[in-house]
């Protein structure tokens, strides 16, 4: 058992920013992450960059771009927070405090780039490994905070709540509260109780529930499922953003080809060599991501092709110097981007919905905060503006920590930790057959891609719901009798998260942004 003031689940930009500010104020904080490498997160793989305050920028221009990309339903309050505070945190915190090495010109001035649907150059970047530069600087900064303990190889199983786990029957008459989490220690193969006066859920996204994704294996929807089981409200879960350009290779995993490549002048062509984006949008390659993704998808179907091509020949700069990571990764897979176009396909990239939170990161469940991709501030509306995710994670990481520090009833509370039992292991515990895990994962991912992907129909969604509800029943039965392992925890969460997305999509008959549903005949 561990007792801490604040438990943070996740080690991306959101969780690490919160940990840094809490540590700076000597708050006893425990941060857990699934992998042995504490840097492993979606943040680590972000290429494009982070929105800041460009030289020619102004808040109204950024507000307009966010709302346009969000298809008119972005939360105005969240936009105000980002434009009035968030963009300044980039300089105050990332540059001045933790010294992220953003790319500069020969005079030492920070360079800004432009991506889809941005009207100005306002995105700071570190070549094409911006997320890696930010993540490494943050991890180094957090490790210097003496009151912050980072625990790796820990998988959160469930949030501990008074209404689900307390052995005191009178708790049912009180407002539900989160008291911590049951956490699986992957090396010791034991479940720990971590008690906290506040829990910050910063567990990242859900991209791995789709067959094609730019996300790493950790992004399997754990946080959404845990929050849902605990009773927190989730919103906008139908809005799953597909990145238009993921590298396509039959024998290689998908990886992101940054939107900055198109921002610098690359164009999309089909296998016949024809540029096609002008058929779908006046903005061509710089149209919002949902528009470009559907255009590529439709072009592939029209020509019966497996992929389209991203032609970099129009870029007026040293491609190898500007995009070294993309260059090296493509080269390893047989494509020299200085001489030939890149084969690309759309892939699941980002969830615009999540745990509903306010301007301070507070969820609808007492003592539970949610920040980063797992949360929904409403900032992204129906479709996220490029390079806004890192800024949102940074902003709400700071705001959640600030709220905890400024709310005495959070840290001074006397909580009923003694009413929470130890984890109950099944006896006898069934050994997990990895073949079953792999097969169930394949079914989830292919079902989501084919029936709940870029273009949806009500019939497809109903089929997906039926198939995955039956699978969820089988997985729950399997989970309850199985030996505790990260693989079965993840499988249980992934099927639950997939169903959350499907049910949200079925509830919303209106095509908007990243949710595109064809009308019924």
C-alpha cells in the first residue's frame, strides 16, 4: 500500500507538467506509468510541434482557426484559456524553465512553422521530433523534484471509489469520491493499493483500438474505460480524428508523416501521379484533417489502391535536414524521400472526446481530474486543430496542479482509506493463453476500422456494437477468472472503450468534423 497526496496516472506532457508544478510546491506526488521507460507516451512520438504565440499572431486569429477546425462546436471557454494563458506557458515553462531545444534560425531566433487549417506560422518545433524533445526535458525536470516519485512498470487496473469499493454500506448516502487506484506491479506480479487525496488521470489516447493507427501500444484506451467504470461522464467520444498521412508499408508498422510536411509544401498524388486534393477542398493539402483523410480514403476506393503518395519535390528546403526522423525511418523501410514520394494512408490518431472536465481539469467525479487526450475540455470540438494537443496537455497539466494547490479541502481532507479492501485474486487463477489475447485484439481492431472508422453507416455501427458486446461479455468472464496480467487488463479496457466510441457514434446522426456518417437509404 502507498499513500500520497496526488496520484498521476500517465507520463506524457500533461501528467509530467502537473507533476512538475506539484513537485515545485513540495506536494507529495506519485506518478505511475505502464512501461519501464518513463518517457513512453504519445507525446514522445509527436512530430509536428506545439502551438505558441507566433510573431504575426493574435488571439482572435487563433480562436477562429480552432473553431473552424472544430467544425463550430469547440468550447469557447476552453479556447479562451488556451489563447489567454496556454500559448504563454510555452515560453514561460517549456522554454524559460525546462529549456526545450526548439529549432532556431542562424541568429538564434525560434522558428515557427505552419500546418493544416492554421492561418499563421505559430507552431514551434524541434525538427521532426518535437514531442521527444519536450518529453525528455520534462522527464529530466520532474526527476529533479524531490517530492515526486515516478513508478514505472505499473498498470492502473481500476480507480478506487467510495461507492464501488468501500466496505462501509453507509457510503452510498454520500457523494462518490475517488480515493486512488488499484495498480498492477508488472515485475512483482502483484496488485498494489495507491491511496491519494486527488487523482489526475493523464493516461493518453485510444488509437490502438483501430487496425491502422499512428499511436504506440500504450494508447489502448485504459483511462476512458477506468473513468467510465468509476462513473465519470465522458463526452464527444464519436469524434475520432484520423491523421491523413501515415507511412504505408505492407510489412511495417504505421508511423506518422507529420502534417508539417504538407505545411512546407508537399502535395498528395494518386498512383497515376495526379494531384487530387483540389477535387475535395479549396484549401487542398491544408484542409482540416478530417477532410484530407476522407479525400485520401475516397481516392483509394475510387482507384482500388492500397495507398496514395505524398510528393515532397515542391518543398523548398533541405528535406533531410528539416525532417531527419521521417527521412531515416522511411529510408530503413526502403523509401528515400529526397528522391521519391512517400506511400501514405490515413490512420487513427487522436480522440477529441474523453472524460468531461472544466477549465481546471476537474471531472464530474469528486477528487478525479483528467488532463491530456483522455480528457475532453471541448477545445477540439469535432476535430482537433494541428499541434493543439501538446498545448492542451501543457495547459491543463498546469491548471489541474494549480487547482489542487489552491483548494485546501483537497489536500487537507481526512479520507476513509481504511474502508478499502485489498485486491481479491481469483482462486484458482487461470493462466492466460496469449493466442486468445491476440485473436480478440485483432477482432476489436478490425471491427473498429471497418465499421466505425473514417466513414460510418448506422448499419455498420449496429453490427459493430452487437459483435463487440458479445466479445466484451466473453472477455469480462475471462478477466474475472484469469491471473492478473497487463495484457488482459488492456484487452478488457480496449473492448469497453471501443463500445463507448460506437455507442456515441450511434447516438449522433449528424456528420460533423471527425464523425462522418452516411445517411441511410
